[in-house]
C-alpha cells in the first residue's frame, strides 16, 4: 500500500505590514459600524474593536 506523498505547498503570506493590516481592519470596523442597524451589543463590540485597533496603530506608529 502506497502512502500519499505530501506536496509541500508554500503558505501564503500577507505582504502587508502589521501597521497596514491594523489600518485595514480599522477601516473595515468603521464601515461595519456605519452600516445597517445593528444590535446594541454588536455596536459595542465593534466600538471596542475600533478602540483597540486605534491604540494598536498608535503604538505601531511610534
């Protein structure tokens, strides 16, 4: 019985810097927040995420 050979595929890597990723996530979170009506709990979670991303971006920029 033959065992299947594993073909080593390269893992796709994100070419963006951590700062660019955080900025993209912040933009997406802001877009989601201004979207259609959301439950209060979800709006709070998104607002918390925006706050965390803003703090992360400011630490990455310094």
